[in-house]
């Protein structure tokens, strides 16, 4: 076993990107950097030399679906256990980043912090690509547990409060017949006064952010795949899944063995029917004193409905139709947010009829007048399904065992009559955390047994709550079925209230054993969907956002394929196809097979509901975790539903070679092959030129592995890393076409083509400016009208906005602005004393330099001066740009940036209403912009809103760049020494009139006299720039490209079609080995000190400030502020960790729309560094020269 002292930097680099990626990076590997993640903790890099590799975003064309499985399998494989794993030692490892796991983690860190135990390490492993992505629920939240954990979770004074709540406003209970909805009394357990309708996905994501702020190490994309045991049998920890094993079991080029997490206490919080929990329960016989668990399957959609049908806070539950009397279940409909409705059906998985389909029963339910009347005219925006525990009190296993415990739904704490489990799950996690912390701090070594957890659980309100309703769910097993259950449950709810001496049983059969054979039951024939309110199953799957690496072993393991078919098909006639809500299982007619059918698994469709593992009668399907990060995305902001005529493709292998031998060969694809389809609507080819309406002269198509939506899913899940992978996998394509849903986009990778595109007037940023202005900046109708309807035959308002930018070019106006900002910079650094001061370094830079920059632009009365909270509001707004741009209903789905923007808008309006824009210390560029907008007749509030854009861009790129510059420099002591030698040559030292030593930098000298400083600045921007360089083709255009080796330099000409978007991602051009060398992933401060020929090549590929008409006008202003600050810090100051060690560069956060990358959110909040004056420079007063003038401070 290979052991490392700490894998935290490696894990943070991978997990902080919010997607553990799935295919090998083509570039060489480099060691992960270390950084300080929590107060007082220095995290050191382990021995491992690579970060988790990037997933394959685009795959090679294949002749069959790589991720469908049939009985025929290749035998060639290798044994991954021959490759040694790495390990990390932590105090507590939590498997599962849902409400229970995160509540455990937060409570543990609260206890450790209160005790001053900053070294206490808590790790959360989550298989989803981001926290919350695999969470699915109705959901109505009973706030009891969250109020215990975070009492101010809704407090208006809490800037991190949870905003996604809709207070419950009323309860209705209905018994449904086929056409009628009869009112019936709702039991007290279903009264929701004081509760909140929420998106549990959003709530869990918010909990994850709170956990990171508390110092928890949260690693999404890391799937717990194996429980590790000590020789004495106690739990030692868990191992994550291997990455890079092919479907046939062979080793792929990017193979990486999973990691081991060793912990003295391991908490399993996997949710319902956890894949690791199954083995733990069996090994320790945890059900020896409880009944078997029984389950339900919840199928859910979120709709946007007509405003006149929306009744905010309304809660409706139903029993009866469409389910038969021998099947437990019911429906719900919750109105929440802005015109959103959550609708779903829970079906008890102990149903007997194998012809029943929970998915189809849900479609029938929506067709009932009670539901259809609300949904008609609306739009379904997301879909999902998940198994849930229904066993209640009788089915709670032993929850503690040597080395660990079960928490949340994995133990079965759902209150079925309430239809709620989040509050009990969170409370159980908190109780387990308290027991674990007490046990771990009582002794420093050896296996711990959480005896107190069992006792705390029995003394808690969880136990009394579940015990009081224990008989309700099993009462539906009686001879009167549904009607007997309703009658007895009413008696229990209103009169008995659980105070009876008996406890009803769920029966001796498991849910799998409850399934009758097909010939014993009436066959159910379901109506075809109408495509408006009811949908076919594959259309719904398209709304889940599910995605898996295709070339990996099927995670749905069948013990014996042929035996399964031989046993299951004759008796149950394809029950797997009907109980699965995602179309994963199929029986394909095949006369060559003994039963006349071939069993097939379309694993790519899997939405992780785990129904198959629970319900399959022979119990020979084992659900295991796929590669980390794979699976659904249950956010309400899932992809828009596909058009009716665009069916989601069947995810199955193509026909046999015998069948395709007579097929027609169509020249419709950029890589033509055998195709059996002649109709576009039936096309299954992911590279089909007919499907994407692709002209032969357009750039070649790079096709997605999941037709239609594959690239969209990857872009949303993997963000900037998706572009990086595109560039690596297509190094020989200077430009290509990326199919996106029913549209497409061109991606330019060639630096020469990037430059040509930036010069083309027919490739414009202005159409995108309009979209960004409305969604991201929040302009009102007056400005939007000027954008949408420019005057004919005269200058447009947008073009007029470029005039004041002349003042940002080198000259008197820029010198004045630089003098102002550098004067503030001098004040900041001159305030630092000779003794070490510990600072939350990113937050300190952010606050100080935001005020310095905005003061230089807006003067001493700038709105951020008087209200420190506005500084945070600005950065809340900045951090949610992607959410504001892409999410529907941003006030609900992106409350933090939405609220931050509103606060800044309000302050700016007050500033302009008071006439402060006319103050003498306001910059000429602001005055020029205001004068133009007054000329165009904009009201004062619209002028204020417009300046929000100027305030935003002036700080949100420069300050992160300054942070990276400081940390890249101070991470390398030799670089600091070399820069000091260089800077001394352009430093002027003198004494002021009071005899104080002054050191003066002339910023204008840096370009000519400090090549290393300038090259370091450029290299920092190359490493951290995340621009997408987006343009829109406003008229058909041709671009020509000459490749090296073309005969006589013959260029290739590409047609760019009107209306198509273009992107020139810096993650491709700034990381191309052909331009930057094989060490492209490493920081090289001398990279830009090079030959003239190499410099020309770099200049084409290096565009951190954009280009052409849209070249950033503020680049000179940022240059002076950043280089002036760094120069003074390098010469006169020391920056080290709180322990006095050299600082390290933290991982960069993987976002989609930021021009400059930021550190991980946890790093932004918690990174500590010490700063003081360097010995020998204690009494220096720093000053700067801007242009031909100096600053005074």
C-alpha cells in the first residue's frame, strides 16, 4: 500500500472544480499545489503527481453504443488491484453529500471549532458532479432540524441565509376516482403550517456551501465504491472508484486507481438503499432485530405554469386513482417559487402486479382533471425519480457498528405519513456527529464504537415521532388494502396517536418477493402520451440531465446474464422495463436467443433511483456506483425540454452485422458510415449532418456521445474543463462545429483564426451584449429598448458608449485615474506594520482594492465607502453571473447574486440622485459615460443602473488577477529574489521633508525596465484567464486558414452561417502545447521572455483582454494597479502562511462565464496569510509615479 501524508491539495484541485472529470488529459501531469484551506491549517501536497484527470467530453465515432450492455461481453481485462492505491488519514469520513451527511459534517466542525480543535478533519465524499445534483424530493421542509443546526438560516441579517423558501399556505387532501377529486380530512401529520416548500437540490447545495465555510472538506465527484476493514473486522474507511477502466474491463490510457480514506469514524449517509450500506448491514447483521426495509418509488416533474393558475404555497396530496387498491401510494402538487409547480407520485414498491409501471401511472395521474387543469398550457422543465424508504420504525436497523454508523435515509428515518424525511435525516446526522466527536476526543487511537449514537437516537424526537406513526404504513397490507389502510390510519392519526400496545408488521416478504408472476395478474395497457401533459419515458429522461462516461464497465451488475433472461422473461415478461423510470432495461427480440429475446441494459440512461436493486424478483441485479460525477442533475434549471419532433435517442447497441449488411450507405455525415435511416426524425447518428442542418463548407462537426444534448450536459457539468478537453481531443482542427440541442456553435482553436475572427465586423459581440445586459446586469426597459431598436441611419446607443473609453488610453485622463488608484494603493500598503498581521488574504485584497478602484472612478462619495456590506453584495453578484445568465427565475434559483445586484443598484441610484457624479474627484470616464446617456435621454435611475456595469468590470477581473500574481510570486522564493534585483533598478529612493525614507516607483518604467515582472504578469493571466471570446455571426462569412504542410500553402475556407454563435475559449488557446510548449500546465514566469518569432506566435494565442473592436479599454488602468502593488510588496514585504512557511497557489475554481478564474469558495473565505514589512524596509513610505505625475500619501 502506498501512503501519502495528505491528499487534500489533490482532492481540492479535483473536487473544487465541481466535477471529477473522466478521461485522461493529453498534456503531461503536474503536481497539485498546496494551500491553506481552513483557519490555521497548512495543507501540503502528497506524493501523488497528478490531479484527477479530465473526463472525455467528446469521444471518437463508434459503430455501436459504448455504454449499452448485452449478454455478449469481451473477456479481455486486467486486475486493477495490482495497482497500488493512495490513502489519506482523516478524523471522520462521511459517504454522501446529502442533508444528513452535510448536517453531520457541519455539526462535527461546530464542535471542533468550539473546542479550539482546528486540526480536526472532516471529509465528505459525494458521487454527484456537484453537491445537490443527485438530490430529489417534493419537497416540503419541516425546519426543526435546520433551526437546531443553523439557527439564523432565514435571518435577514445573515448574508448567507437560505432564500429559496416558499412558506406553506394551505393543505388539501383529495381522494381520486377516475374523474372526480373528493375532499377528505388530512391527518395532523400532513398539516404544514410553519413548513416551507423548497427545492431540496438547492437547499442541499446551500448546506454544502455552509459546510465548506465551516472548514469541511467537500469532494463532489468522488464516489465511495468499497468499504475498507481493519484485520479485526472494524470499518477502516472507504475507497473511491477506479477511473479509466474500459467497458470490456481493459485498462484505458487515463487509468487512475481509486483513493483510500482512512478514518477512525466513517458515517454512511448514502440515502435510500446505499450501495455500500447494503454490505455493511449484511456484514454486521444490523437487521437482526428489525424488519426488512420496504420502499417506494417517487416520480417527479417540475413545471412552469400560467400565472393565473398559480397559487403560491398551495399544497395538495391525493390518494386513490390511478393506483389499484392493492398498491400503496399517492400524489402531490406543490406551488412554489415564481409560477413553479412540483408534481409527483409515490408508488410503494411492494406492489404485486408486474405489468404495473410507476412511470406510466404517474402519466395517468397527470391526466386526471385535478392535475391536468393546472398543468395545461404550462411547460415541464425537469424530471427525476428516486426510491425512498417506507419501512419506518419497524425497519430501523442497528445504526452503530465498529468504526462507523448509518445516518439519514440510508438507515430509514423517513416519516411516511408526513411524507417527510429531511428533518429526521439531518437530526440523525447531528446526533451521530455528537457521538462521534465525543468518542474520538475521548481516546486518540483505536477503533471507536458509537454506543452513544444509538442511545441519543432513542432519546431524541426522531424516535418518538416515528414510533407514534409506526402502524400507518403497514395497515395498508390488511385484507381491505387501500380502504382498510385509510380507515385505520385515520383512527391512528386522530384518536390513537400511536399509543397502542401493538406494532403492525410489513409482512414477511420483501418488495422483490411481493412481485407476482405475469400470468397471475391482469395485463395493464397504457395510453400513448399526448406530448403536452403526458410524455414518453425517453423524453422525460432527456430532462434529467443524466450523463455518464460511456466507455466504462456497466455499473448495473447482473450475476448471470443468460440465467437472468431464462428465469425472468418467462415468469415476469420484462418487469424490469416497467419498474425502471428511465428506460434502462429492455428485452430485444432476437430469434437467435433461447427465449427469443435478448436482455439489454442501457446504462447511460440510469438516473440512480436504485429501483432495480430493490424490486427485481430474482435479486440478481446489483446497483453499484459508476465513475464519480456520473448520473443525473436534478436541479430545477435542467435543460429545456426537447421539441416534440426531436425524440431522445434509444441508448442501445445498433443492429447486428447481419442486419446492417444490406443497409444503405448515406453520405450525410462528416464521417459517413452504414446508416439504416432515411428520415431525419428517426436518425440515431450523433454526427448526422441532416440532423444539424450542416453545410459541407461549414467547420467539421465534433459530435456528442449522447445525441442532441451531450455537449450541453458536459458544458453545464464541467464548464471550463469541457473546453480544455475539446482542445486536447481535437488538436488538428483549427475550427469545428459543436452541436448543441437543436442548434450549434463554432469553436475556434487556431490563434491565427482567432485574430481573423476578432477583426471581422460580421462577427459581433453586440447581440450577446443585449442578452447579457438584460439577464446579468438587469437593465430596465428604457436601456433595453435602445439596444433592441437602434435608430435608423444614425449612430446606435451601443456604439456611442465606446467614445468615453478614449479616456482610458494612455494620456492625461488615464494618468489622473492611475494617480488616484495608486494613491489609495500606497495608503493600503503603508498601513502595514513591521509585525506579522494575519489576514483572510483574499477577502482583505477584495475589500481594500475594491474601495481603492471604485474610489478612483466614482470619487470619495462612491457608494461602497459608507456601507461595508455593499462590498460583499458586489462580490455576491459577481459570483453568480452564470446563474443569472442561465437559470430561470433568478430571484428563486439564484437569490444571492440577484439580491447582491439589487443592493448595488439601489446604492448607485442614491449616488446619482444626489448628484455625486458631478463631484470634482469623479473620473472623466464616468462623467463622459453619464453625459452620453443624458444626451440619449435616459432617466437618472437608468444611468445609475448602466454604471453598475462599469463598477463591476473595474474590479472583478483585476482583483483576482492581483491575488494570483501575489501567490504565484511569493510561492517561489527564487522568483521573489530575481524580481527584487530587477525592481531595484527602477526604484527611486529619497527622503521627504520630514526625513522619512521614501521609495518611489514609476509605473511607466515597468514595460521597458522590468521584463521579468511583465512576463510574470502575462503568465499569471495565461494560467488564470477563462475568457470564452464569444461572438455572433450577423451575416454569412468566410474564414480562411492555412495549415502547416498544406500544398503550396493552400488555405481551407470555412463558411460561418448567420445567426450562429462563435466561441474562442482561452482554455484552448492558452493551453495549446504547440504554442506554449510541453510544460503548458506549469507556471513559467519567463515564458514571455522569448524570441521575436515565438513572441509573434504567443501574441496570436494570448488574448486576455479580448481583441478587435472589443479590446478591453481598462487594461492600462488594471496594469498600473496590479504591477504597482506587486512591485512594492515584493521589495518591501514578506507574505507567508500563519505557520511561517512559504505560501502555495490554491486550485482555481471551475466556472463557466468568468473572464478570470477565482480560487475555490472555501479558499476565498478561509485562506490565511501573514504579512509584514521586510526587515530593513520598516520605515519606508511608498509612493508611485503615474505617467508624468506622482501620487502623494
